[in-house]
C-alpha cells in the first residue's frame, strides 16, 4: 500500500530507467538477470491512478536452454537450401533441445503456485500461464499495478520494476503491461448492414483465385479440398458453436449453398506442469457452468482452475455490459472461420479462441461498466484485448497440440511498439521464439500485414512502420488487393493494390495494404536472394482485402442478423491464404515425392514464404515438369497502386482532410512492399510446389 | 429422260414439302440464290485394271465378352492377293452378332456383278443425293460384302483402304465410293457414299474413313451390299440443288425430326448426330484487355489464354418437344495462372435452307448456368451459304441465370430488345425495366430506385430518390437497345491466322454483329463474330471481337454524390475487350450428309462457342448490378448502413 502513494513518482523513475535501457534486455533469451516486463511500452504514458482489478493473467517466459538455437533451427528447417530443411520437431523435442529445462520449468511453476496463483504449462516448455488475483500477482512479482493512459487507451502496468527472487528462472513476463498495440485487421465499412446486397460469395472467390483448380484435381482418389488438413485460427472473437456446429457458418452455407468445413473451438488446456511435474498447491476447481462453449476440462491433463476460464457463450449484439456478461460476435472471428471453411471445405478448422475473463478490467481497469452512449472515436470500448497480448496461451497451445498444419492470424501491431513486449530491438525474444517453434514443427503461419498501409503502428499513424507478427521471419505476411471480379470470379478490372489513393471508395479512405521494411528482423534467405532485401520486407503475397471488393460474412445468426457484405481488410487475405495452403498441403500429403518431411507430419512444408520466393525466383520456364511452373504462371503480379496511409478517421469515418499522408510504397513489376510477389492462384501454386499436375 | 424424270420428281417433293407450310419459323424466306451452272464434267480417263474377280470368306469375331449382342472391337479383312488392287475393309466396333460361326464374304470385281446395275450417273438416285450431280464417272472396282445366314447388324458403314495401280491416280480426279443396297434396289447406286478419298502425296492408296453418306442398314442375312470405287473429274462435286429461280422452302419444323436416326431429305442437312470438330493450336487464343480511363486511370491489363474447344453434336429435343440437336461446345481457356472451362449446349436444328437455334444453356465450372430460350427459332445460317444473305435475330425470349450461390436472374426480352428482369441477389430482390426508348429503372426492393429517362435533346437524367443528375447521353440517339444481324459475304480468302488442319480454300465468310446498349446498367457491348465456313468441314475458323464500354463507375472510384458517377462525355470509364480466335485443329468427324459432299458449310456449330464470352459478359453484368446496388443503397442511406 505504501508504494501506491509513491506510484506517480515511481512511474517516472521506471520510465526513465526504461529509456536508459533502450530495450536491451533479452526477453525470452538467456537470462540477463533482469526481468523483461515491457517497460518500453510505458513510454509516453500518463499515470491515471492505482489499479483495482480482480483478476490477471500473465505469461511468463522461463529461461531457455538455447533460445537462439530455436530461432536458428527454425531458419534451417524452413530454408530449402539447408540440410535441416523440413526436418521438423515435436513439442517434446523443442523442449528437450531448446526450451526450459524440466527443472527450471518446475521451479518457476512451483514459485508461482506457492504464491497462490494458478499455473499451467505446455510440453514445449517455453512459457507458463499464470493467473490469479491482482494482489497475488503483485506479491509474486514484487510490484503493484497502476492505471496508465496513452494514445487514448487506458491500461494497467506495474508501477515499479517487477522483481523476482534471483533463483527463479524467469526472464520475461509478457503482459504485465496491458497496453494493447495489436489490432484486428478487419475493415467493416460503415454502410454495411444486415442483408447487404454486395460482397463476394464464396464461389466467386473460389473461382477467381483458382481454388476450383484444386477442387478439380484428384489426388489419391479424391479431389483436393483440404481433406485431412487442420487449419488453425488464432483469434480473439467469439464464435457461436452449438452442438458441434458453427451457427454462422451454417448460415453462410445455406445462403450460398456452399460446403463448409467443420469448425471447432480448440480448447486451451495448459497442462504438463501439474500433470507432468506433479506440482502441489495449484488451486483446482471445476468450471462453473459447463456449456458447449465451456466444456469441462480433461481432468487427466490439467487441474482446471477457475483462473483459466473458458470463453462465455455468445450473446446478442444488443446485450449491454462488459465481458463476460455480454460477449457478442465481432465479425472478425466469423470472417476468419468462414473464409477458411468455405475455401478449404474438406479441412478441419480449429479456432484457438483467445479469451481473458478480465479483459474489461484490464482494458478499462476502472470501468467494467456498460459502454457509454457515445464511445469516443477509436475507443474500442468494451472490446477484448487483441493480438499477442491476448493470444499467448493460444499460441502455446497450438505449439503443444501440434495439430494445426497451417495457422491464420488476422491481427498485429506496430513493430516498434512491440519492442519490450515480445522482442528486443535486436529481434530476440519470446515472440519470435514461439513463431519459430511453430515453424520448427513445420506449421505454416499466415499473418495479415495490416490495414494502414505503410504506417503500421497503432500509436503513431504518422510513422512508417510494419506490423508484427507479419514481419516475423517465421511467418508469411499477407497483404491486400482490390480485385474486381464478376460472378464467375473472372476479373472485370485489373487487380490493384489496396490503397486509399488508388481505390478510393468514394473517398471513404478505408485503408491500405500493410507493407514496408522491418527495422528489426533481417530478410529471410529466400527473400534476400530473390529480391535483394536485407531486412525483412512485407508482405510476401497478397489476397483480397479492399472492402470495395470485400466478402460476405454471416454474423449474429442466432440473433436476427445473418449476413453482412463488403467485409475487407487483410483479415480477409490471411485466412484466404491459409485455406489455399491447406489445399497445397493436402496435395503434398498425397504426393509421394512431396510427403518427405521428417517428423510425424511428412506432408508439412513449414513456412510458406521461402517456397513463395522460390517460385518468384523462377521468372520463366516451360512448366514441365509441373514443379517448374514459373512465377508468371502462379502469381498475378500487381503493378498498380500504393499504400500511403491517410490518417483518420474524420467525420463519418472519412479521412482527415487536414492530415498529411504518410509516404507509401508503390506497387510495380515484381516484388513490392504493397502486394509482395502478387496474388497466388491455387491450382498452379499446388502444381509449382508439389509437382502435382492440376487441370 | 430418266434424269429429267428424277429432277422433276425432286422438284415435286420440294414443292410438296413447301406446301406443308412448316417453314420452321425461318423468316429468311428460303430463297435459293441463282446457282452457278453445273460444270460439264467428263469422265476421267482411268485405264482399266480388269478383268478380275475374287471371293473370300472370313469369320466374323464374336463380341467379347459374351453374351451375344454386346459391342465388340473393330475388325478388318485384307483383300486377297493376286489382284491388281490390294487393301482392306474395316468394320466399326459397334455391331451385333446373333448366333455363332457368323461369316462374311468379300467379293472384288472389275465389273458390275450379276443383278446389280452398272454404276452410272443415269442410274443414280438423285433424290437421295441432292447436292451432287455429275455427268460422267469412271468405275474402277466393285466390292461386295455379304453377310452370313445369321444376322450381323452394323450401325456404321465400313471404311476402306484400297491401293490401286499408280496409273489410276490422275491429276484433278477425285475418288469416291458409291453404295448399292440390295434390299432397296429402287434406290439404285448411291453416289458419293464415301469420299473423296484421302490420298497421300505420291501414293496410290485411297483411304475412305467410313461413316457413309446415308444410313447403312447393315447386315441383312445373305444379302450382298455393294460398293463401287469410281473417279470423278473434279476434286469436289459441283454444287446443287438443281437450278431454279423459284423460292423453295424445305422441311416442316412442326413435325418431329429424328436427329438420332438420320432421315433422307431433299435439302442440305449439314448437321448430324456424332459430328465433332475441335479447335485449338497456336492461333487459337483469347485476349482480354481492360483499360480504365476515368476517373482513376490505370495501366491496361492484358490476359491471354490459349483456347481449345471441342464441339459435339447429339440428339436432343427442342423446347417444343420436337427433335433437335444439341451442339455442345466445351471450351477451355488456359490463362497463365488458371484454366476456365465453359460448356455451351446450343439447341439447333435445320431445314433445307436454314440453320436455326432455339437457344442455349451455358454452364461454367462452378455449375452456374445461363439458359437462353427464344420464343421462336432464330436463324443462325442460311443455306446454301453464299454471298448476299443477310438476316437478323429477334431476341424475344427468356434468359434465366442460376448460380450455385443462390443468385438467380430471370429476364424476359421483347422483340425490340427491351426487357424486364427480376433478380435474387444475396437475399435482395431487384427488378429492372428497360424500355426500347432507353428509359428504365432499377429497383432494390423498397430500398431505392435508379431511374433513367429517355434521351431528350441529347441528354438523359439519372435519379436516385430525391437526387438527380442530367448528363449528355453517352449513347447514340435515338437508341437501339439490341441488334443482332448476320451477313454472308460469300467465299473469301482466309486471314493469315486461319490455318486449319483441313484444306479449306476460300471459305464462306459470315459476319454476325451484335450491339447492345443498356442505359440502366450503363454499358454498351459490341460484338463482331466472323465465321469462315468450309462447305465440307463447316466452320474452320472463327473470330470474336467483343468490346464492352462501361459508363457508370462500378468500381466506386468516385464519391457517393450524385449516386452514380458517369463519365459525362462520350468516353467510357472503362473498356473491356475480348478478342478470341478459333482454328480447327483436326479433321472433324462428319456424319452429316451435306458436308460430307461439300455442300453444307454451317456456322450453327461454331456459334455455340460464343457461349464462353456470353458467360463472361453475363457474369460481369451481374456484378455490375451488384455494384450498382451499392450505389443505390449508399445514396438512399446517406452512405451509412441501414
């Protein structure tokens, strides 16, 4: 309590210390002796007052045996020129070679458990999930939490540098600072309402980008549609699964008479610490009210704790109040699931639903109250946290499950704004580590490159920066295009880059394809060798994103609304790419010469980006054998458009006429930082990568 | 006298057919242009190769596997040795045998066999070969095929490969097979039953591919069917029908026509079940360009596809229930990045002077269909082809578009091209009413309506709700909303890109011109289709140039107000062109009577290929409707969601 009174002054001191450290700490890497806790994100924040929240979830990074080795291995396993190429690992192998030692993991878990916190872990032994009351978290970390304000957003953060006993092998805590720089990359035009008459039907998208070419291809006795491939989504919105059926997907299926893949919520059940390490003292309790969305945990895996709560059921959009009382759909989750389920209808869609019961407390720490009548612009009032801040446990679960063959992520945040949160200024940290872990398992991750063009930062829209995790070297970044297609999916006008100045949408200024040059991560080898890039450049490829050429999404089906159109953003592009990759993987799975990867999943191809640049490097060719299909036969090279960001919003969501656009990149022949190498066509992409001839 | 009698008989039959009044709805009148005079042919000076004669028996293979009556593989027999001619006769794979031990006797003779008339023009059945007259032929060889006591049924005549002494092969001569059916002796010899023979350069082997001009009754027990190899003095038989200056109309379309089993008629019948043709090769391409000039100019985009197209004729029924043909075109357009396949089933039929269509059904690879049905059959070719023909299509009828995504469009055209349309697009019901004077409206349920005035003093007014804008008319006034005309330009030199796999010197050129102006949806489409028709092989080459100009901003590059951006001048916002070339890339299968004899070029088959472009344009039109709905919706809601 005494510290509370000193908080403002202490916060200043903390900020000063952070400024001096310059982000040199090594979150997730070998312990430097100092706990990395995200102090950089407090820069520019104003102290509001002491925090009073009832529940906190923290992800802590346990000291790794060889954190840099994991990054290095992932690079090798995903580099076609490396002897390690496609030698993929299991979660246990990751733990044994690179993760925390069993003893360290145990010791760290035991420490937090001894502070009456719930603790969960995963077999790869990278992080621990820790949850409990504010007071217990404060006691464990030797600090108190305050409320801060920055860029119009309130959040909580330690008021002093957290301290752990020196013997505790924890090097970083991911979200002690809840400043949320991550955003979903979805654009819902203001004119869109229920029963909108425009937007692309699934069949149009299928035909336009030649998913139909895959559907026509019979491999191993069946047509390619994603059968046998698991597609994961790591997202933050609720989906409405009842009795094993996604209600909104069912509506889309009925409306457009299109086959949809089954969609299921992938339950996050951190295990291993209790079950495997036999830690005592972890509080256990059954879920308060089991439901289809809140299944009872497997008691053999994890001593379920009320501190790790499953998402509440979906509620009507008219529900007033914060989580968990009101939990309406957010369109993003529906978009992601429906795009994948309709484009890879034979696949299994696994939705890793990130949820934190204390979101409203964390985001609006002093107000878990109904939304005000007129929320301030851009307030995101009552919305849950997004991105890595929210989804750490889900990413760890995906690594542990090792089930999803390909993952779609439709969120991200400004790369420099994540320094301290997930990586250092030199690019090391547990953010890159967990994506490296996925890549080491051979899992392809497609992440949206952002909807604000060259200015990917949340806090400063006048700043040129790219978005993370799209810029992660283990991730394939997906930008966006404007693709006017007709009912058959053929192009009625050229594909152009999604940009406010090139597809103006009547001046509504609804965004641009995120893209640019990373200031933190070096270019992956394949990109460097084919484009000359030295630092990682994004995006790698592009798909639909401009809401002018957006898609239909079914939302709130159980609550009156059932269809909305013209949904855009690179949130569309990422799941479309993931679905396409599912078809590639199925072809590989059924092609003897392709299904050669080491590990339990011989058909996995790892990160898609190196293979994409491999195709890009073949500027010409005969296409015979099929694997030799050159770049012009696989990608539509977008040559028109640019992505300067027009800061907004102004009145009625129009661009601020007084704002100065941030300079953007210009699409042109070959690779560019707006649309990458271009727009892929599924049939020929399959042919080029797997050698499987597509009609 | 005999010949005269036959010609009179022919005329009598023609007159009788005309009197039955069917006419098939063809408005072309059936006037036969004054033909060129029949060339005075002389018999080629073929040296004799006889006398000789032979008889040999062969066992007919049993269909495998049993039971009897099943289809089996083809079989062939070689001529016996020691004769001035050698060769073989091959029977098709589809046959039936009743009983075992079936035999076939093959007879070869240099002279007419006993009981069979000698081959001569005077003895031929003119009424069964209306396209062909010639005064003299030189007979070389008679071939008899006798079936054994059990019945062997063959649906298709045999093919022959006959090697004759080289002295028999003369420049300028063509070689044919005539047929004689002993069960129908009154028909006499059927000239030009097969042929002309294919002869490789420097060879004296004559190849007849089978298929036959007429039905081959096939294998009545113990009867000998005779074929006569003869030479004619020109490479192609001279054209018929017989000269007349009187309008002649053939056929009664109200009567069922058995397309599956060809009947013998008195006019050119260029279509037949089983006809196939294919198009492809280096010069068969489709090129799309999209040039956007206003308000945000973009680089012109170009996409090129290689085109392959296969056309097959099968029996079907017309909407009236009458027998007709399904001319099915399966077109694959292989772009650099993907391949688009379109199937078009054109329902066509013919009478002696017209090819006509009842409509078509276009199916894309999504399973979307566009079905066009004319209220009355529309002429797509006038026969025989020749310079001076011209006609037009009346669009009255229905167009129903059904997409797999639950979208449906039902449009009804009047004869003047005006139309009314009701659509279901993603749950919204919309209606369009376009009138022949250019005025019209587009309504989305109760949400809003775009109205377009008829042009007045060179301007039109567009209104959405309370707002309106008057702009210069971007189309020619007075407007013609729909026009589709044909012109037969007669024999023309082939363009350089037209290098088919068959010999087609100076094919007949038919040009179809389609012009659509749609003031409601804001576009014009102009399509020129040029057919190059060989009288033997049908359409050997075809070119489609389709230009679509858009005058409304479907891409929404412009502000909401005044609702619909228009160019405000005569320049379109966007121009979308499709240029497509088809070149016949293999010898077609021709069962049709007329074309086998080289007197029945037909563009009806080729026309089905336009379905691919029709599909593209229809789908684009549908998307324009959706985009236009956005404008209307936004204008009615002030740019906000409802």
